[in-house]
């Protein structure tokens, strides 16, 4: 499902600007969508994948530091709650928006 029609105009512009900046930095590229000449798909470049992987590692490490003082049960509760939030977001946004 294409999220653009669901976004208010200012968010569409912000999303376009974000993609423009990522593309200029070599992190993403646009390509046509077969069968829909109005649509473009955005994919990460190899450099974009590397940046995303590095970002994920940094966030994971920081979350580890932030949750380290918690008791094991509290840390597991936090983890399972976050996993549930992610699952629900993915389910509500459809298979094309991960």
C-alpha cells in the first residue's frame, strides 16, 4: 500500500525532502514502478544499507545501556512490549511498509 495518499500535504513534502537528501548522500535511489508511470519506489543503496545497519547497532547498544539497570523481568517486559508495538504497527500499515 502506498502511504503517500494517506499523508497530509506537509508530510508528503517532508517525506520527499527526506528522500531527496538521502539520495544526494548516496543512501537511497528512486526507480520507476513497473505498470505505474506516476509512482516511484525508493530503495537503499549499499551505502544506505551500511548506514542503516550501523544505526541499528548504535540504537541497540544504547537501549542495552539504558535498560541494563532494570531487573531482568522489567527488561523482558520492556522488550516484549516494544515487540508487540512493532508487530501492531507492521500489521496496521500493510506488508509494503516495513
